[in-house]
């Protein structure tokens, strides 16, 4: 097992423990004499449904998975593989690359307070720098002085530049300054941390639109990516939250944080299935290196540890 895969599995350990223990029970029944090779029956489907919903995979995604296994002839390991294959197909359907025709790439990071948005920006800068990029952080959350201070600490840890302004400054003006600075210094990408906001706050959503206009004016096609940071521990509430932000902020991808702190890590499946949005990164801890690119194969392997 690679170190990367090990970290994904460690982050999913609470969810995986729940899934594996209950799947074991279903598998034992499927492998009983007289059951092997028979079509998946109603009792097995009902047990699977309960398992999937308890992991917060969601009703719609669970229904799709169950429809794929109903009537299939399968023993225990085969049943697990059927479920894994269908979950992978959910992610494959929304997997799409970010197209960047003009540089620098501008990434807007949005979300409500408390999801780990600001720390995610710092961790993402560190990750991208380690991949050979030269990111620049833009502290566009000018409403909360503590957010700027926190971001400066993360920028120093990551060893990347940061552009900030005084508290109360126009966030769009800070974005303009950051993009101008990034162009002059050859920094790419520009990571913009925005103020936490609810989609119901018209003035704040209007501010977000102004930031988008400024970015687009300075770099054609920008922001090329709008990442919505969601807290995995809130489960299905995060899906509802994301749905509203999709319309208001033009979200192109998800960062799922606190995956290591929940037994409902299956919410990633619900997000991909219900919102048709790719998950770009997952947070699996509090350290600066604890943000990793999302990998559907490794995520599914982490959910269903190979115990058979």
C-alpha cells in the first residue's frame, strides 16, 4: 500500500469501520450454503440500503447502486465488487479537468464559516508548491481580521507570497492587486480566500460576483475554478448547502474537509451523484500536508477495505 493510499484510508477509517463491519454480515449470509451464486435477493438489498444510507451516501445514489446489484448473481466478494464498481462510475461521470486557456489560473475558494475554508487555502498553496507551482495567496476576506492573520501564518508555513489589505477594504480591490502582483512576479495559480457567507445574504453574494468580474477582466476566463469547501461532518446538510452555492457562485468543484472526523464519509458519493460536481481535494487532518487530491479509486478502496 502506498503512503498516499494509506493516508486516504486512515482518513476514512471511521466510515470504513462502520461499512466493513456491516458488510461482513451481509457477505456471510451471501456465502451460506444454498445462497452462493444465487441472485441478490430482497433481504440483501434491504440490508445494503440501510448500510449505504447510514454512511450518508444519500437516497438517490443508494437507489442507483441498489438498482445495479438487484438480481445479479454474486457471492460475498462479488457483491462487494459490484457495489464498488457502481460507486466508481458515479465519480467517473462527473470527472472533468479544469481548462485553463489563459494564465495565471485564478481559483476562487468559497463557503460558509466553519468549514475549514481559510486553512484549506493554506494547505492547497503548500500542496501546489510541492507539485512545482508558484502559488500566490490573496486574502480577500477583509471582514474578519483574524482570517487574514490566520492565512498569513499558513502562507509562511507553506513558503508562498500573500497579498492582503486593511480590514474593511473592498475585497475586489484586493483581488485586483493580487492578480496584478501575480502577473508581475510570475506567480501561478492565484488562490483567493473569500469571506465566509451564506447564499441567502444578497449583499455578500453580490460581492462575490464583483470579485468574479474583476478576475475575468484581468485574466480572460477567470476564475477558471471555483472551489466550494464543505465540512464532511455535516453530511447531507452539506449537499443542500452546495446546491445553493452552485447557482450563486458558479461552483466548479468541491473540497471536502474533516473527512477524518466523521463516520459519514460516504457523503462524497452523494455530492458527486446529486450535484454532478467533481471532488477536487479532501482534507484528512489538521497538518499542512493533510490536503490531498481526490482519487475515486483510492476513496472506494478506503471505504471497502479488502478483508475478504
